[in-house]
C-alpha cells in the first residue's frame, strides 16, 4: 500500500473511532428504561417500615430547629402512610390510589399532598407505569432525558436538558440507577418557590434492598428539613385499614364539620390553629 493511501486509511479509521465514541457517549437511555432499572435495583418486597428522625430547620423555632420521630409505612406498589406522635396529639398522612388525606389531632385538614410529600414517589411506586403516571402528574417531561453532574456524580436527568433547573425533574445516578435528586418545583417564576429533594447515603436494609439513610429537603436553596434513617423492617404485616382512605374518612372527623357552616376564611383559621396546636406538642 502506498504511504499516502496508508495515511488516509489511518485518518479514516481515527475519524470513525472518534465518531463511535461520540455517538456512544451521547446516547441517553429513554426515561421508561431508566425508571425500570431504578425500580429493579431497589429489590422486591411487600412492605417496608422506616423509623426515622426528622429535623425541621426554621429560624422561627427556638434554636432554629426541632427534631421529631416519624414512622413511614410503604405497601408496594402504591400505598404510603406517615405517622408522627406526641403526648399532645398525632399527625397522619396517607396516600393511595384513592387519593390522600392529612390528619392532625384526629381532624382531616387536607386531602391533597404538598410538594415535599412527593419525596416518597421515587421510593414507593414499584411498577413503572404507576411511576410514569405520577411523574407526569407532577409535570416531569418524560420525553426529555439528558446527562448531568451533581456533586461529582454523573446522572440521568429526566425532565430537563442539563443544566436547566427551572422545571420539575428527576436525577438518577448513572452507575447505580438510584435516585439522587428530585426537583419538584423549579425556579421558573419569582413567585413560585423552588423545592428540591436530595437522596443520599444509601444503606443496605438487607442483602437485596437499599434505602437512602438521609433525605434532604430544600426550599429556595435553604435546607428546610432532613430525614435520618434510624431503623427499618422489611415485609412486616400491615393492616389493610391503615392504608384504606375510605375507611379512615369514617374514623377521622373532617375539619369542615367542626363549625356548622364555616366560611373559607374561618375554616382556614381553624386549619392554622390545629397545626399550631400540634406543633406545641414538640416544644
């Protein structure tokens, strides 16, 4: 082979290899496949009970913070319950296919979830169709997937083109397929607070299952709350009634029934009073 022809052949080979490398690097898995891998790596179980310490950070609190003990109950693939108890009262949150309820001191004060309640979505829904439906409800655009870097970890970013953080998005670590970040509300508008959840310090519950030992909640970049794992139980027997929202609505009293015909303003005042009374239990 002539030197020039040999040179050109080498050039074409190098260009081809570079092209393959670029194509390989730029290929991003579709959202459904990424979420399927994420669900698989969590392992299978019927139920999970998590005992945790919850730290609330608020300048208005004495000392700037407050610690609570909470218990989380997961019944896979789609039921969840959270309990906080104190001598002066209790707080219960339940989520299932029928909806959600939030109970404070025996009164149902809400039948919706707040943005931070969605921390459990990536840990609860063990069927990819259910998870896709929930993320779609939260305005995560599943047609957009990119690569991003968060605290020296490379991740799949579902819902946004990195580094855009103005829209809801899920971050799944590339090597482990574990969720590490969930932007529930982006910073698209100045009147909408940015709300973000970080999952970190994954620990093995047993030989097959993992769970984040710390979950951090940020609002407008400020640490607002943190969950710290204390203990867990896998496949405990849990009563159907603790997740049955229709049944729980017969047990707990709707806050609207406290007054004969409450106006919107007076009903809101009652909600605020109930939450304030509950908070005093931890002072």
